[in-house]
């Protein structure tokens, strides 16, 4: 899975770190912050994402570079509510309105499996130190659960191949 994470603050970094693996390639985008990065994480700094759309996968455009060439299977918006809402509004207006007016939630994140878009940030958890990190971690856990469930359902319907008959 190729994942784009918009926002390289604590929530975005937490989500990316928990999802990064051999099966999940993560690319992070941040317009302002200089992020420490880490092993195997790609962070594109000075990239202010101004538009997202779905065309054979999720595509992004930045103020600095215009349309970006990479296509993503899923997106994470690790942004303040107003910025996340503005990016979602053209595509998912009901979700954008929910994000704009949302108080901290019991789930600590939003995951829309049908469209493969997630939202995380400290504002979804509360006002305490570490809430952003925990929100990113909660979103990563939901995404991994959904991925595992999808893989298990494929395994359940895959025909079983029987071995060669015994020679006894």
C-alpha cells in the first residue's frame, strides 16, 4: 500500500511510524515544519498540499510544485480541523462539515475505509500533551485492523489447493 500523510507533526509522524513497513510505503508532506524523519520515512518538506482528488488513486497538488506525480492508495490528513475540512470539502462535503465542527471523539480519529481517507490530530482526542501522538497511533491501528480484516476475508474465499494424494 502506498500511503500519503499530509502533515508531519506529532499526529502525522505517529501514524506514519506505526504504518511504515515492507507492506506500506509512507510519504509525508509538510508545508512549514522541519521534521526529524526517521528510518525509511520519506518526508517532503516545504510542500503545502492545496488540493486532493481521486483519479485511479489519490492525487495531490501543492502550492510550490503543482500536481505531484505520485499516486496513493490511501491518504491521512494529520492537520488542524480547519485545514483538513478545507481539503475534504470538494470531495466529501458531509465529512468536511463533520470535521470542521467536531469535538474530541471516543475513537480519537476518523477513518473512512470506503474511500481510504483518515483524519487524525490532537484536536480529536483532547487538550493534553501527547494527544496528537495518540490520535495518529489510533488511526494507524484502525487502518491496520481494516487491512488485516480485508486480507483475512480474501484468504477465507480463496480456494484451497489440495496436495498430491498419499501413496500409502
